[in-house]
């Protein structure tokens, strides 16, 4: 009977040791699960932060797209400037051409006036020369008549 009791005690001890060992392993596994759960919670917090950042970027992208849709393109600006300033530019070109023609006509008139003035001066000089020649002859005649007296 002692051997049976010893055997039973040995079996009981083995069962208790096995249960203790199983309990320790279970506690270690539970500790790992707790650490993994904490790590997962941190990871989930980071993922949530990334989701918030992505949502903000989406809002900003939407705002930029909205602004872009309201902006004027270069082509639209060029067309508007051509439409607004085109008639003004054409009027300015027409005035410039008219003034150029007026200046050319004025130059022609000044040239003709210079030619006419030169003819008048030439005519006056020739009249003066003729007058001087006649006056000189009269003066000689007077000198001769006075000398003969």
C-alpha cells in the first residue's frame, strides 16, 4: 500500500508539477498576448493618425482643385486682353498711320516752301544785282554830267 500511496503521491506530484508548468506557460503566453495587444493598440493609434493626415490631405487637395477651377488660364487671359485692347490697338495704329501721313505731307510742304523761298531769295538777289547795276550806271552818268559842268 505504501507503494501505492507513493505512486499516487508521485503521480499527484507529477500532476501538480505539470499543472504548475502549464500555468507558468499560460501566464507567459498571456504576457506575450498582453504585450502584443499593447503593440497592436499603438499600431492602431498610428494608423488612425495616418487616416487623419490622409483625410486632411484630401481636404486640401479638394480646396486646391476648387481654386484651380476658379483660376484664369493664360489662354483665357490672352483672349480677354485681345478682346478688350484689340480695338484700342487698332485705333492707335490707325492714328499712328494718319500722323505718319500728316508728318510726310508736312515735310513735303516744308520742302516746297524752302524751294519757293529759295526762288524768291534768288529773284531778290538778281533784282538787287540789276538794281545795283542800274544805280551804278546812273551814278556814273551823274558823275559824268557833274564833271562836265
